[in-house]
C-alpha cells in the first residue's frame, strides 16, 4: 500500500521538509476511507495504526501527534511527551516532526528563511480568532519578517458558512476582518485563508503561500467534516533534515 501525499509548494530552505497527506492510499474503510490518521473519530484502531505506519515510514521520526482542542496551546517537539494537548507544535531540532490533523480546519506551516526552526498550527476558526497563529509565531522565537508560511487544505470561502457571531468575534479583534465575510442569507460565507493571511501580515509575516484548496469541494482528495460528518483526518507535517 502506498499512501497518497504531496509536497507543499513553497520556497523553503534546503534543510526544511514538509508533507501533506490526502485521504487516499490507506487501510480504513468507509466512511474513513482510506488514509485516516486520527484515532479519535471512531475508526478501527488497527487501521489507523497501519495508516500511521505508512506515513511514519516517510519520516525521520514518529510525529508529535497532538490532542487538538481548538485552542492556542503550543508545544516544542523536542520536549513533548505522550500526546500533548495543544494546537501547534514547533521545533529547532533536526529530525523532530511537527504535525497537525485537519478535515476542514486550516493547517498552517511555518519556517524561517535560514532553515533553523519550523512549526505547524491547527487553525480552525476558534483557534484562529483566539490567536493560535500568533502563539505559534511567538514560540518560534524568530523575527516574523524572516518567516515563510504555507496554508494547507481547508474548507474554502465558497463553502464555509458561519453565523454572524463568528464574524463579530473576528471583527472585534480587527475591523478589517469584515473583508473575509460575504453575506449568505442570514449567515455569512467565511474565508479562512484570508483571515489567516490577515493575522500573518499583521505580525509581519509577508511571504505566504498556498491557500488555494477546498476540502469541502474536493471529495476525491480530502476529508471534510462539514461535508460528511463522520470522516477521517489528514496530516500536515514539517521537520528539518
């Protein structure tokens, strides 16, 4: 079995490696078919373990699998043990693998131009509005202008319907966030990618790549919780060689 993955398209330094999984090429049965990497969504535990083995064979070490809670907690991969409760992971040590899992939420990868530190953040709207990207950038201890970012597969702006309270929370932080919301009946269509770009730019991170996916619309490649309900999770991973 060969897992289906792709390498993010961004101009990282030679020391940085990154990988994005898709839903294809694993052992899970419907509705988790087939490369589900999450052990908390009701999938068969043996299938998940075999799927993780497929991915771990492509990596220098076992990833730091997080217990994600839609918050702003950040752990360091070199000191993390067990399954840390956090929504982001950073490391300055070679061979340590940071990972986040998603199925509509936005995965954000970060590295510095010198290739000395990397990070991964799980940015659903709750974590995004509370500052998970800011917390991750801060934990990397590098001036933001020296960082590069990649925005991985997330629900796109044509499919992510939210209530007015979500818009209000973002606008309370930054009135410019209104640009990321388009009226849709009594609700709004939200652009997670634009919201993330706004947060990164506000911090001084100006080199931002990716952001052209839609997990909801691309059912062949991606899991989507909003589309399917009970479903699997993909992984977005980064490390230094």
